[in-house]
C-alpha cells in the first residue's frame, strides 16, 4: 500500500522551500557569485539571500505569501463596508 501526500496535489517541497523556489535560489546564487567574482557587484547576492529568507515555508505559508496577502488587504483590494441601520 502506497501513501501519497494530499492525493498527489501537494506542491513538491525540499527542506523548507518549494522546488520552484529552490530553482530560483540556485540560479540566483550562481548569477550572484558570477557577478561578485567578475565585477565585484554585491546587490545580487543580497537580493538572492533576501528572497531565500522570504520564501521559507512553515505550515504551508511563507513570509512572502503573508506580505502579498497584507498588501492586497491594505492597499490592493477595495474593502466593502455596508452600513446596517
């Protein structure tokens, strides 16, 4: 008997990141190291480290998801208020 997580609908994860984020972090790290060694340009490695921190997942949500939801709630989407009287 095989047991599959969430009926094969769960997103693939590795350690604390989704596999898509691992790929982005890996490519970003390679490009950042190249930029650092060739032209001594530090911002790409800082941006890659910030992205890696923001995409850490705990209980199926990340800091980046929380920030997106907060921006959508406070800035992006109109709140509907009804006055009951």
